[in-house]
C-alpha cells in the first residue's frame, strides 16, 4: 500500500479543484482552503499555480510519449499497435482522469515558453499516430485514407475518455470501454 505524502495530497487536491472550477478560476487560496490550511502554506508544496499546470501536463505527456514510442518500436502489426495505443489511452484515463482532463482542457493556460514546448509535444504525438497509420496502409492492413484526417479523428475520439472516470460516480469498466472503442476505430480503418 502506497503512503501518500502531504505534497501529493496537495497536488491531487489542486488537480481536482482545477477540474471542478477551471484553471483560471482556481486560486492558491481555494486550494489552501480545500486542504484546510493558510494560503502561505501552499508555497511549501509548489511555487505557483502555473507550476502545478506544468508539472501535470509535462509528466502526463511524457507518459503518453513513452508508451507510444514503445508501441511504435515493437514488432506488432499496425492494427495491433493501434489497439495498444487505444488501450494505453484508456488505461491512463482510467487511472489519471484529472491529469488527462488537464491535458484536454487547460493546456492553453500555459505561459511561454512552456506553451510552445507543450504544443510541440502535442504535434509530435500526432505525427507519431500518423506514422502508425501510414505504416498500416503500407502493410496493407489499413485501407487507403487521408492520414491527417484519420489521425485527428482517432485522437479526438479517445481524448474524451477521462470524462468516463472524472465526472461519474460509477466509473466505466476500462476493459469493456477498450473493447468497444477498439472495435469502432478498427472498423473504420481496417481494409
């Protein structure tokens, strides 16, 4: 059993509050009040609200990129790789719904130069997905398609998954969700 530290509690509370109120509407005072201490104590855990945003966005982005890189480097066929990518998105959304919600809804609130750095990471991830789809077309596993449109469609169809876990009292079964989404996506791209 993992023992939670006060800093982890502070960060998790911050994340949930930002999800509830939005990044701009959430203040350090709000977070401190939710934690039950004075706002000055907040700065023992983090320098600023912007640092909270950066921490979660870049950490979660790195997790997605590392997983995608491992999937792309494996010897599976493109359709199996695509299943693995979808599975990874579902698993992260199920375990870290507030982090994924932050990636979907709040990244625009990053300050420079972190904003441009994050946009570059998003673009790189899309290029990795496009590479996977092109690989599938070349293997003859996927039908001919406009890879740019297919990439946008697939990523937009799995970005919302955090909502199935962050905003409901009864979370969806990630295995069942995976089966349904994989089926729908593959039905659209398989030859």
